[in-house]
C-alpha cells in the first residue's frame, strides 16, 4: 500500500471526521504511521478517545481499501487526496477541505470560474424558469455550474447547463455507488459523461441527513459564489450560503414573491446584503477581472452571432407578459392568425427565446 491508500483507509473509519483526520496526520506525519501506532500514542491526539482509538486499531486497511478500490473501479471513478496537484484549487483554499475526494469525470482548469446554484426541492414555475435562465446564461459564458443533484432547483441547474453545451459539477451527499435521488439516474449519467461528479464520502455511504451540511460546504467551496433561488428560512440552501460567507465567497439571490414562503430565504439574504440577481450578467460582473477576461476571449472564439428576430417574432415577444401569457392573449395582442402565432412560438421556443409552460402559457426566456 502507498500513502494515498492509507488516506483512503483513514477516511473509511466510522466517526472520524475531517478535523480529527487532520490532527492525526499533523501528529504522526503520515497516514501509514497512524495505522502502525499503539493505543497510547493515538490517545495523545486531542479528540481521540478510547472508542476511536479502538476503531483505528481494529481496522484492516489492506482488506478494506482493496474492497473500496474495487467499488471505485467498478463505477468508473477515481480518488483524489488534497495533496495532489489535480485537487481543485478553489476547494483546496477553504479552511476545511475534504482530505479525500471521490470523482467521476475530470476537473478542468476552467472550473476555477464556477458558480453554485441552489434552492428548494419543490420550485414554482417562476423558480424553475429563473434557475434554467441563470444556469443557461452562466454556462453559455463558459462558467461551470455547481449544485447538489437534489430534486428541484439543483437538478434544473445541472440539466440547463448541459442542455446548452456547458459544464456542471454535481456534489453528492452520499457515496458514488449509491443512486440518489433515484429518478435522477439519467441526469447523473449525462453529468458523468460531460461534467464531473464528486463526493467526500466512501463509495457505499447512504444519503444520511447528517451528510448534507458537509456536502453543502463543498458546493460553496468549489465556487466563486453561490446563487439562491427559492428557499424557505430553514432551507439547506441557506446553510450553503453560510459556508460561502465563511469561505469568503460571494452570495447572490433571486428575489421572489413576498407572499410566497419559498421567497423568504432569498429575500432575507438580499436584506442582509446579498446581491440581487435577475440574470446571469448580474453574477458575471462580480467575477474577478482576470477570470472574466479569459471567459470573454473563449466566448469570442466559440460563440456564434446572436440571432436577429423578424418583425413578426418581435411582435410575439412584445405580446408576452413578464409573468407569462396564454396563447389566446398572444394571438390577440400580436394581431396575427392563430396558425402563424403557433408556428412563430414553436420557432422561438426552438431558438431558446421563449419557453412553454403547462396550460398553453408562454414566457420570454
């Protein structure tokens, strides 16, 4: 076994968190020496009592790491430890980076320009549209979208970034051998092919409630800032912003309806000084200049010219209210025939200019 294998072994020991992991490494100088230590030596480390010392002493690193590495291989994953050059720079710079990271896919240099998008698991149509619009706008500018793969806003952010050809990173609150939430299996496979999936938890770890605050600090730690879209006052999304503040990262929030409980979180953040966000450009203007200049150069190389709208298309767009309009209202306002309006709406939807909602409602996207 090499030193990295002993790090993996240490990460597998139940009840041994990041703080004690670091204290043990600082005390003994290497993970291998920890497993060769006697109980008396282990208990000299602050926080290592009889129970944890016993867990370390009875742990079989050779056998357990072999099993873990088999799971890693079977899932097409790999392991990084925090001393390796490939370990993401943004995450390495937080005060408590995970010592061991499991990953599917690769990190890229462009991931330094990453923004987290988080929010409720049960978004309104407004929240869905806002998440899709902002994730798309960021991804189209070459910014990596990071989220937690949960239902709702997280999943929309991941999917929207992939749909426009961008990059996304999904941070799991469980091991990579576990599918959660189960309905996201197809999205997970797309992210694995075209983005990156990461977790600090051993491969078979279940999605226990206590895992998610730890997961949230990685979401914020990988990024330059975090955007909150629809979240109540006790939402995990606000836990992510607390970590982001502690890590010196920016906080953004999309304002919402004052009568909606889902708006309480972002509206409260705005009251406390978070930047109010209506579009991706509101976030991009806060990105450090040296990163922004790099993004602009890449966009100039890759981006086609924006589509020019015809007079009839402009009349359709002008007929759609900010909150959304029914097709009958669009026909009335534009004074075009029903067949023409339907054809134009389809064309605009295919070009990403409008989005259809349930009930023949349309909104400018």
